[in-house]
């Protein structure tokens, strides 16, 4: 067996020189600042120590590239933006992820930016920036580490094939990553890069499955495997992607809280949500006396949210609930009424990341348009008819993670000076109207692209009238359960 393994390694090693650099081989470029290096040197040490101890990146020290950059000292910033220079650095150090960081002093604090660039010097795999109200090197370093944790989760493979001999192959991941003898893996081939339509970053890859395989020998940095089943007539190539199957993930033991490759993968373009509602609603008319009806409501909400960038987003939400209201208070000619409520919200907002970390706390502020319909059968004698509240929607939402798998949130919204309409002329011109909503709840990260959501929300719409003096109020309280799917 040992002779076989040695022979296999001898045959496979020559292939290594033809494989392009892995995204899991990273190079930290000289960090730039605007105060002569006083800040960048300390930040560099913080980030370099993190990379040296990471289990996802085979770190390349930049000591070997200083000679290459020696001729560029006078204008290092512009040269590090040169695709040819970056391509040369990647080639010399065999790095597939070039980490470029800036930390510039501003009036109150520091502006921090990061880019992770591919080995060709032009593909942008990850980009983020934020403003911190502190010059503390530890805080700056932790912000960058958090970003790199996010970047790790966007790497589309656990390892890549670096040598092929028939149905046997060598992959550039070993015990340090958690793979063991007998691990089951899948092999895919990248076919097309997908770029964000606005940011032009590489956000996804179109792939083709090639085979399933089993690992039979593991060293510290590499592993050998044998194909157990091909998907088609295509055979293994250098640079094919290798991923541990989900059933093997629990064998990975040396992981940091945010280092599971597939656990909290950042979404690419947005998310979709489907939610089921169960709750109660009521309608109340107050004049010389009070009339109130209410009952159980059941319904469905749909959400579509698209991200222009990691901070700017737009969304569309629609909802529909139905039920039957019965008399709760007052004298009525009809003791029940069929009801249907509908909701439309179109929003655009900004997502503030206090720590510059997508998985950290988030604060959203937004503007938009909302319309709420309360569809009661018209009963003029009792004062019921279909009414509508609509206008400019404003709101704020905050969320914070709890450990790895959970997130809690709260949201407050209102329609600014809403317009009131009624199907039948019962109430007349309103003297004033209002609408507000409150929602709080939590999410459980069920899978990389799916969360399970539970929340409780209250919506109140009210209109006042002067001729005669009276008011109309619609109120809903709902328990909402559903899922959000990231795409």
C-alpha cells in the first residue's frame, strides 16, 4: 500500500505546476494609510497573525514580494491598483486571493476598506468598507477579520484537484481542514462566473457536477481520492472543485465559530420570504357610543428583497388575510361581517452595519409607499364599509445575532399623514388619519440559504371625523411563521 501511495504521489506531483492558484492560498498586500504608515503597520500585524493561525487560508508572507515592490515605493498605491502588477504578485507567490486593505484617518475615526482580488489581478471576489469612530488597532483589526470570515464562506469549494491519474486524484486539502480517510466528496467543474449587475463583483459560479469520490489517504496539506461514480462521460481535470458532502461536515473538528464553509454564506442578490399568519383583527367605530366587531384572521405574506449593494436594498411585500368578524360591543343590526384585509409595501432603504460585519448588528432605515385595505361588507346602518389607508411609508428596523444560529429583530413603521378612502360615503372627509406597525421576532439559520422566521406584529389604522365627531379604527395582531430563502 505504501509503495502504491508513493508511486501515486510521484506521478501526481508534476501536475501541480499547471494548476492555477487556489482561492484558499492568500497573500496580504502592504496595507495603505494616509499618515505615512503609522497605522498600517500595526493593522498589518493584527491581520497577518490572524491569517497565520487560520485554517481556511494557506497564508503567504509578503516578505518574498518586497523586492518585487521595491521599485514602486514612491507610488505604491497606484501600482497596487495595476492589474499586471497584481497578476505578477499572484504568480510569484502562487496565491489565488490577494487581500488589499486601506485604513485612512478621517475627522472622527478611521475609514477601512478591503478588497479580495483574484489571481488574474482583476476579478473582485469580495469588497467591503466602513467608517469606525475609533483609531483602536484592535477594533480595526477585528473588523477586517470579520470581513475575511465572511469572504471564506463565499469560496465555492473546499479544495481543488491538483493532480490526476486516471480515476485517482490529489486535492489540496488535508487534515488541517478536517478531511479524513473515507471522507465522501463531490467533484464539480466551474463553467461560468456570475457577476453582480451593479457592483461587477464575482458573486457566483455556474458549475457542472463531474463525479462522487472517496478519500483514501490524507496528509497534513493534501489528500488522495478515487472516483466512485461519474455523473456523465466527462473525466477529471486539474482545477476541478472538491467539496465535502454535507454528511461529512460533522467530522470537521477544528473550526472557529464563524468558519464553517457553508453555514452562514452571504447571499448574492437578495432573498424571498413566505409567511403564514394567524391572529385577530377588529374594527371599532366611536361616536356617541361604541360599536366593535372582531374575530380570527388567517393569511399569507410574500416578501421579495433585492440588494443593489450590501448596504442599499429595495423590497416588495404583499399580504392577504381573511376571516369573519362578530359583534364584540354596541348595538348592531347585523351581528357578523365577512372581512378581508390586504397589504402592499414598496420600500427602499439603507442598511447600516455598526461593526462593518454583515453577520453582526444591523440597522435599517427606509422610505416607500404602503397601502392597507380593510374589506368589510357594506352595512350602512352599522357604519361598515371597505376603507383604505395609503401614503408614504417610513420605518426603522434593528437586528442583532445571538450566538451562531439565531438572530432577533424589531421593526417600527408608520404611514406619514395617510390618505383615507372609503367605498361607500358613510364617514365623509376625514379630519386626520394615522397608521403604524410594530413587529418583533427572531430567525433560526436552518441552512446556508434558508432561515426559519417567527414574529409577532401589530398594525393599527385610524381615522377621525368632525361632522359628526367620530372615529374609525382597524387593528390587527398576528403571529407570523415562515421561511426566508437567500439567492
